[in-house]
């Protein structure tokens, strides 16, 4: 960790020397010497990174260097701030820095440098060689990043078959009593949630119960949120009903959920429940229901299970046997070998079997160890891990922690990380427990924090690409789990981290003064705000998690670099003008969801004083008004705004020369409320990679669109049809563009008249089109011929096509996701031909109100896994061809005729007339039927 902190300080000093040399007259030499000394320290720290755990003196030295690097960073950031406030850093009026400021920075730099030199003199005694495993040059790191891995499949589980049968047997019993609870009990990391998900998605379970819900509880149970989530999942309310449910109190939710469930055979999973009191607070919402209703617990506490239902014996997950442990370990340690035996040489097997004995049969520890050893290719490297295991386990056992052995293995996996991955991993600890983490957001945050060096950008590889490789390496080491795959089916869309690994992140982050978490106590009856007293001794990055109470920031923390606010229903009292100690902030994320409290958020103009800010994310369900001072944030990389309305100065982007991602999501009921930005052709646009959503005339003027040479994702609104062709012809030259979102206002009369130039955009893989697509009265060819051949994900919204779109789209060789939304097709019949849609994975047909007939020929969509059928209110029959799509795993049916839906249901043991068409689909969810 200290390596990264030192490297960040070096970067700040280098920036100062390069860009603002004129202001360093008289102290430049001292600053250069400090940089040189820090660079020497960096080389030492890279070598010491893997050795400090075994040497207390070395750990102390590393901590001293880390703190000095923090001090150096503070000195430089203070100086840069003074330069900015006096007109430097690209300001129009340049002034000389006052001698007092120069003298002060010179004195502080000399003090830090002298201390570093004293430490440097003592380093030879540690005999750190330059060939240690922790050393890694930039070039070696780039080679490592480009190495390919075979991805760890989520199906790599062992020893669950018997347990699955046991849980299924209890779930299927027809007990006629209230609150029948099936409990899966075991240690953290033993596989309780994995088993629960396996049975929850089992085809027999989906057929047996009428409705389902999954709720995550955790150590800090929030009853209202749990009840709200369960009610939404079992009731499937309309939009209007949802708005009413969102306003219900906890007592009202209990009554409403009770009423919804009392006539249904339901299955509700309460995952990771810790205390009996949590169940007591939720219990009144669950009626007896129809005979056979069940609640499924996963818990680490056997007493919680026994007290909840003394009539049922908890199902306790055993630790893995030696052979099971070896099988799981082999899957992870030898990911390239997918043979059944996972064979390896005898010497590796002997070492591996000895090490996994120390894991105690716990799957999480085995997976972590396997992921670690997957990166080691020689016997010497395996033997080094074996020696380190003993040291880590002894340390963990001395701490007498219930998960001592696991923590020892996980600690070893963390310490084995290359120095450049450690801060990236620890940063994951700032997310709330069981949070689904957006890959794009995470990568942008890593870059803003400085974890990804700009020096790694080369050969067309941007910092975002490097960060994605970092994430893949953490996944391949089994320290991060894939949540969802992106539209390509290969890349990561979201990720997660196990709660024990999150605990490790928080503990290490606090120890390194790197990251702190503030969790306000849950007290729904308190009308008082919760005061967070900031102090300079707190970590430099602080995350405040959600609470029922208002949070008020007080005190003084002049070195605060990141403030991440996760508020679901609360309002953070964030007054930039009253918090002068925010001057060093690099990351600021604020969420306000209470529209009643904040219908309009006038962001303080003082935000322009946060000169170091690189990442700004604001979410408000009301309207956001951004001040003109936003243009002063010259270091900004990402500006992300989500709001019910938005007002922003048109000229705000002229001076944001480092901006890479501009995301403005807001209510487009009126285009005049939108982002009317003035964009000039030139260098500023060359840095932009993401641009959503702006008006098209901004890019047409002066051919500004041609300056977007690095654009990857573009979202635009057209007001005039005549702008489309000119714009699309320019897109052909933007070879980095992968995702395009084009929209017409919902009230617009114009339509997309000529989209033919899109056919030449072979680099596009994701396309979203909202608005009517004009068709000729006597067409020579299909209007959708323009769709680029390499499209992987296509969404058509309100296109009003008269020609069957399937005849063209089914021939696209790479199409994986197709979404036909809101009268995108106004014909009465769709035909999916044999051998068509060969790669299609997901199909969504929503609100095609004229659709009456849908034919699916045998052999069509041979790889389809997910089907959504929503609001096709005139559909007469479910397609006969559904029975041929044996790959289907999930089908969602919503807002369809009740008489039609009845044909695929099993009611009181009797199968509907069309049940045989869908009986092979493991998960069928039916929401909100309509009359007919």
C-alpha cells in the first residue's frame, strides 16, 4: 500500500514541476530533490512489499515512509491550491507567488526530505534485494496485464448435491401451520447463499410456489427496506401502485404484505439473518398462506434458526472433506485444466494438499488460496506461499478470532497482491455490504483516486482499459466475484465482494489510514440528526452509509480526499461553503432521494473551490441547478449527474480540459430542460470517452463531432430530422465508438428518415434508437437494413415499424440482446425462422400492443436463455415453438391477458393447456395480469 501512496506523491510533484515551474522560483531544487528521494523510496517499497509481514521493524519503516508521502502530498496539494486561487493553472491572469508561500513550501519540503534521508541511511540493514517477488516495473506490469486467463466459472462448486436434495425435500413438504421455516446454517464462506440460490432457482421450486422473493438481511437489518423489497417482488405492482407503496410506513407495509401473501403459496428467502430480534420484527408480515408456504433462512447462528421454528431441524452445511477440498482447490488453482481430474504433477499436488489442510474445509478459504496459487507457476513460488501460510495462520490464531484460519488465508491472498492492485482491492471496502458494484463507476473512481497511472496509457490502451485489466486480475485471484456480465457476454458489468473479504478491506484500509466507514446507528424514532465529527486523524477517504437519520458533517479534516455518501432516503447536510476543509477533495459522491425535502437542489457555487476534484457524482430525484463555478474544476475527470431536472451553464465545458466522462441523466419531458451545451471542436473534446445526453446541434456546429476521437459511448437527442444524416456520416470516422444512443423527444412529430449511414459504422456493437423510423410506402428493401453487422445489443423504442423486424435482425451474426419496446413494431405477426438469431441470449418484447400472433420455428434462437414478454395485450397464444428452445432459463410474463397466462400455469395441481410449451423453463415469473 505504501508504494501506491508514494507513487501518488511523486506524480503530484511531477505535475507541479512540469506545469507550474514558473511559480517554483527559489524552491524548485528542493522539490526536485524530494521527488528523487521519494523515487528511491518507491524502489525500496516495491521490494519490501511482500516482506514486511515477517519483520516488525520493516513494517514500522514502511509506515513512516507512508506517512511522509502523505505529508509530501499535502504540501504539494496546498501549494497547487494557492496557485489556483491566485490565477495560475491555466488562469487568464498569471501572478507571481508570494515569497511567504515559497518560503513555507521550501521549509516543509526540506523537513520531509531530511527525514526521508535519515530513513534511507538505515535501509541497507534490511538487505532487500532488487529481485524480490514484490518488485515490478511498469513494463513487466503491462506484460502481466495483457496475459489471458480462463475465467473462473460460477458453476465451480462441489459437495452440494446431497444438501440440495435435503433443502428441496423440506421446501416441498405440505405442512399446514404458520411460519414454516427451513434454515441453512453454517460458517461464513461455507456456501449457504450458494446453496440457497441453487434451490431458489430450481425448476421444481419454481413450479411448486405461487410467488417468490429474496431479501438480504445482514448484520444491520433494516426492517422497512426488507418488507418493501419483499412486497414489490411478490406483488409486482403497477407504476402507480409502486408510488403508493414507496410512501408506506413500516407498520403499513406489514399489513399490506400480510394481505398480499395470505392467499398464496409463497417462498421468501431471508439471506444472512443474524439475530432473532430481526426475525421478530419481520414475522408479523408473514401469514400462514396457502398450505406449503415456506420461509428460507441462511444464518451463521443455529439458535436463530431453532428459535424461529423449533419444529424444523436446521440443515447444517458441513466443512468439505479432504477430497472435496482438493477438487474445489484444483478448479481454482489450475483454471486452464478443465478435465474432470484436474490433474497436476505430484509435487504440486503434495504441496497443494498440505496447504488446503490449513483451510479447514471452508470453501471461501480454499477458493482464495486456489486463486492465489493460480498466479504461481513454479515450485519455488508454491513453496514460498506454503511458508507464508504458516506465518499468517499463526498470527490469525493468536488473535483468537472465530474466523482466524480464514482470515489468515485471506490475509495471505491480500499480501500476495502486486502493489498496484492493493489500493484497488481495499477501495472495494467502501461499498455497503452485499452491494452490486458498477464496473464503470468503480473504474472511474480508481482513476480519480490516482490508482491508475497515466504513464500506463500506450498503444491505444487508455487508463480505463488498464483499470479493467486490474479488475479482471482481482477476479481471477478469486478476491472479487462477477455479478453480471455485460451485453457482450464476456465483459464484467457488475461485481461483488464477499462480506469476509470486505471486512478484510475495511480492517486493512483503517490500519493504513486509507479508508474509513461511518455507519450511523439505526434509530427510526429519533428526530435528531447524526453528527459526523471530522478530525485530521481520520482516514483520508470516508464513506457514510445509509441511515434513517439525517447526517450532519462537522469538525475539521483538512486532508480529506474522498467523501462517498450512500444515502437512500436521508439527506446529507452538505454545505460546501461551511466546510473549508474540503479543499483537497478528489472524489465527491452525494445521493438525495427525498423529493419532498429537496424538490430543487441549488448546488453551492463554493463547489468551484474544490480545485483537486476529479470525480463528482450528484443524484437527486428533484431538479439540480449546477453553478457556473463548475467550470473552475479543471482537474475533473468525471461529471455524473442524475436528476429529475437539470440546469447547467452552456459554456461550462470550455475549461474542463481533463474531462473524460460526462453523464447527464435527467427527465426529458421537455427538451428545453436538458443539457444545451456549447461544444467547440478542439483538444477538450479529444479526451472525452463518454458523453450522455446532449442536444445534437451542439455537435453539428463547427463539426465538433469530428473532435471526439476517443469517444466510446455517445448519447444524443435530435430535435430536427435534417440533422441526422449529417451527424451519422461524421460517426463513420469515429473508430473508437462502441455504443450509440439516439433519441427523439417523446412529443416529437419528426421521425428518423435516413439511417443508412449507420450501416458503415462497423465499429458499433451497441445501438439504442428511440423514435419513429420512417418507412417508404413501397419499400425496395427492409427499413432495418441499416443496422450495423457487428451489433451485439439492439434496442428499438417507439419505432412504429410496419415490416416484421425479425426478417432482418435474425440474420445479424453477433446479436446477443434484442429489445423491442413500446410500439417499436405495429404489425400483427412476428416470425422467427429456423436457424435465425443463432447467438441471441436475451429477448425482450414489451408493449407491442398490436401483436396478435408470434411464430417460432424449430431451430430458431438455439441459445436463448432469457425471455421477457410484457404488455402484448392482444397476443392470442404463446408460441408453440417455445418448447423447442431448451436453453431457456428464465421467462418473465407481465401485463398479459389473464386468460392467456392461465394456460401456462399449474393451478391446484392441474396444468394449463399450454403448460407443456414452457414446462422446461426453470424460472417463470408472472406479474400483474390484465382482464381478458
